[in-house]
């Protein structure tokens, strides 16, 4: 945010102290982020529909975001920052699956076959 006096402050958080900037003009630069796309298959090659797909970025045992795969086994997370993630997938009748991945803007969609 650039104030009337010409000073500029950058915020790397979702919380901006608006009371300090009332009456000011702000220019916001929004980061688009990258997407994590993939398709989940069962060991017999059929799509794993309604599979729980989750990830975390901090190496913990919790899910930061979770989605379900669609009728074709596809899933998508949008607006993510580039970096290292742990992707976890659970589908009925299959063994749980997880893998550490490096996500970049150039990342290709994943194809995952569960056991």
C-alpha cells in the first residue's frame, strides 16, 4: 500500500490494518496462484470416484484443504502457492496413498493409481 506521503508498505498477510489507511488510495496486487490437478484410479484402472483428496504444506498429520474426486476420478485445488506439499488420498476398498510433491506453475496434472 502506498500512502499519500509516498511511503510504501507490503503485507504478506490477509489482515491489513485498515484504520491506518482510511482516506488513502490503495493498489492491490493479487497473486493468482497455481492449481494442483490430477486423476485418481483404482488398481483395476477404473476411476476412483468420490475419493478424498487432501494436502498439507507443513508436514503435519492434518489436512489443510480437502476435495472429493468427481465421477471421472478428477480433482483440483486452485490458488495454491508454489512449494512442497504432502498429498493424501483415501478411497473405499483401496489402501491409503500419500506422496510428497513439489508444486510449480509448470506442474503437470497427476495420474495416481491406488493399490
